C-alpha cells in the first residue's frame, strides 16, 4: 500500500473511532404508553399519564450508568416521522423502527391501567434491530399495585426494563421512588397542558409538582420551558 493510501486509511480510522467510542452505553428509546382502561380519576389525569409515564420512565432509566436514553424531543420528532401521536398505542414493529431511527438498541412502549386506584403498568421491551418483543415487564407484585405508590412502581418497572436489556440494575440516584404521587401526577398534567399549548395551565401544574416535591428537577425544567 502506498504512503498516501496508508495515510488516508489511518485518518479514516482516527475519524471513525470517536463515533464508536464516544458512548458505549446501550441505547434505549422510551415511546408512548397507551391508557388501556382507567376508572376512578379525572379524565385529564389519565390523559396526562399517557405523557407522564414514558417521561418518568425515561428520566429514571437515564440514571442507570449502562444506558443512554434517547432525548424526548428526538423521540417526538421520530414519532412524527412515523405519523404517530405522542400518546397512544405503538406496536412492536413500529417501536423497532422508531428505536432504530434514533440509534437505540432497544425501544420501550406499553400500556397502563388504573382501576379505582389499582395501578398497573405493562412495558414491552423491543429489540430495535428485529422489531421483536424481548420481554414484557410489569408491577405484578401484590404489594406494589396501588396508585399511591406510583414512584415506586415506576422505579420497579424501570429496574425490570434494565434487566431485560441484559444489564445489571445499578442506579446512580433514587429515580422516581422518592417522589410523591401528587408531584408525579401534577408533572404529568404539566406535560399534557404544555402539549396543548396552554402554557399558563402547564406552569400552574409544574408549580404544583414543585410544591409537592421541591427537589423535582424535571418539574423545574418544565416550569422553565413554559415561562
């Protein structure tokens, strides 16, 4: 090989190396969750949780050092490219396509149900390469099915999602487990009103979330966005 060709080869390797080495964590994209049937609470709350649950899962999963979670804004853009709503049902094949478009190894989607306070999340972990469901995880423990435990439920489901990707669950923070359900609900309302373009109501909801839990970074960031 001539010196010029050798030099170009080395240069190409040097330029390509950072792209592969810059982030060796497993990519994961959290997509919409469908309300599969909720009773006993305001319609706005159920609608808000369609946005809140994936947002809460994403922020909790981002605390695991072995995962790189796709930015919510990029997820919204990828959903729009597939002509999907930010809340609703996403099948496994589509979840795989969206995850792959985002450069993720896995995509997570699913559903939730609230039957007069008995709360259940079913999360489907999808292989973005094949579009096949790797595992379905949920808060199926009898001790963890009350809506008042929403933060603990989010944390428990997140841990199972991480395990399904083949990583050992190891949080760098407590995630949602310490956040009161009222704060999580108000944060979800903030996301709902923000998605509707009602910045005033969104600000009130984010402020209510902070009143219930002053150390809530996502609610503080939401309030900053709408003010």
